[in-house]
C-alpha cells in the first residue's frame, strides 16, 4: 500500500549531536546533499542518494535544489499573544499591563479560545514549526482548545493552563483556596500523554503567583511522571528587582523556583538573562533548559543573553520566539536575532549552534530527541521543505557561498516563512504554500 510510503528528495540537513561553540567545521553536522528521505507510516525509515530513486510503491516528491530540515521546535511562545504582537513602546511590566493582560482576558470565551488556538496552530505550521512549548492563558478553556487544535493536526505540543493568582487584573486570576490545582488536574487527566500531547505546569512568573500557588505547582510536578514545567526567569531588570522585594529570603530569582520544587530536567525557563554563576550551576545540575528569546529581548529592551557563559557552564539552551514579546514566529528570524545579540557581546554564533538549538538541542532538552528534532531513522516525520532562496539578493549570496556554513548562515539570515514550501507532521502535509 503506497499510501503510507513517502519519499522526499532534496538537501537533507540535521545534527547528530551538539556542535561545539564557535566551530564552523563540525562533525555534528549531517548534510546529505540531494538525497531521498524515506518516510513510512509517519516515521523516518532511512535516506538514500538522489540517483537511487525509490520504486513505485513510494509516493515521490522531487524537491531537488531545496533544503529539507527537521520541523522547528519553538520552546517558548504565547498563543493568545498573536493578538498583541508588534505593540509599541514599553518594557516588560508595562507591556504586560498595557497590552498583554487585557488581550488575554478574551480567552475566557470558548469561541475565542477555539478560533485563537486554530489560528495559532496553523500559524506555527506556516512558519515551519511543528512542535512547541506554549503558554495559553489562565483560563482552562484556552488550554483545552490548544490541546485540541494540536491534536487535530497531529502535532507534538506541550502546554498547560497558566497559573497566576496575584498582581494581575480581575478575570485573569486563579482563585483561592486551591490556587488552580483542580483545573490542572482535570487537564492532566484529559490530555497528558494523549497522542503527542504533554502537560506543562505553567507558572506565569514568580510575581504573579502567591507562595501557596508556587508550592502547589511544585507538588503537581512530582505528582505524575513526564509532566513538564514552564515559566519566565530573570528577563527584565525591574522584574528581577520586584522579585527580590516579593521574596526577600530567596538568594536569587531562580532560587524562588528551586525552593518551590520547580527546578527539574523537564523545566523550561524563558529568558534567563540576569543570572549569576550560582544560578548557572543550579541550571546545569538540574538539567533544566533556558529558552533563549532574542527577538523578544531586543524588542522589549530586556537585555543581552550571555549564551557563551551558559555554554561554558554546560547549561542547556534552546531558542524561542516568545511571541508576542518576540516579533515573529519565524525561527530563522529568531536565530538571526540571536546572532546579533551575540555580536553585541563580541561573540559569533555559528549557523550550526543556532539551528541545533531550534531542532535537536530543543528536543534533547525536552527528552524528546528520539521522536523529534532530527532526520534520524525511527524519528517521527515532522519535516519541512524550504527554498534555499527567495529573490535576487538571497540568490546571489547563495551562489557566491564558498562553503556549507556560508550557505546555511546566509539562508538563516536572509530567509523566513516565505521560503517554506511544505510542512509535514507525522508524514502528512499540514501546510503547503
Ligand atoms: N513574564 C511574565 N509574563 C510574560 C509574558 O507574557 N511575556 C514575557 N516576555 N515575559 C513575561
Ligand atoms: Zn514569554
């Protein structure tokens, strides 16, 4: 039955492990120019040179001269914030109060939640993102709708209702006495481990959770195997100062989460800009990951993430759009911003480290590297086909590239979602240009 066998021809690029910081030549890079990628029943089963065409039992799509990558993994993004992307003029705390909180209130409504979740999931796919770790809103219905939208599309998605019970407006708070625990347990029962979905205990950030809610979240994390945890950490200087005032006994911002039992190998901390060596050591030892969000950090004026220091401390770092703090769902654009953030600090991010952080690196940080993040045999066929170039400027630069790194770096720097041809999820085309 040929219906379950799919062969895609193009230039295959992925990673076998983490490329070394700064290395242009790396044995972690696996580039198979002009190859067929073989997909059976939604799984990658192999690859072979373009000259060896698979037989007629395979549905063949010839994308010769195009780039084939694992689907991107966006490790930190807010679904309701598509409504406030590109809002002018403020830093984090003011931005939350002026734009974000009012917009998130809308998602208490079932129809808004469902249409918003569908719009968001389709937008991810249209940017070549096939997996994501997502913040919906405090409303149970918004998490429900997001899980349902991802399930319909077969996507690997990690989310959970946002926990917040103070310092936020009416209509956007969990109520005492249970701090939102009941909603979490209901959602975990309904969605965690169903198809490709997993639940993340989702603490918005320390200032919007009471100590009681933080403790509840910590207990939830250990209540069931495989639960993730996501929150924000040390993004903005005024925010960090506020956390010190709210939690005077804590050694650092990260320490607030650690004491609550929220620091573990399945934790994803967005930003982590304002950290010290002790924090980095804690992150390394716990095997938690930082979701570096350079577009957001530049747009909100939050600061410059020191990726080199994180690398030297062996802290796991993935890359994330943080829309609507970030201004694009495109991981290429986000990696290009990461390059510029490092350049401002005298470092040069390689194309390899940037791309790895959006694919295999993110997958490994989520303990999902046997399922997503690469084109290895046995992985689920979440795969995107990209044009190497759009337009004469990129075409010229592409032709003049002297080696593979130059070619891929130019692609990362000059391309975006307009280069996307097809996004496959589990071997099914879910976006086609
Ligand atoms: N910190 C707490 N909430 C948010 C949010 O929605 N976006 C960003 N960038 N930081 C936050
Ligand atoms: Zn965020």
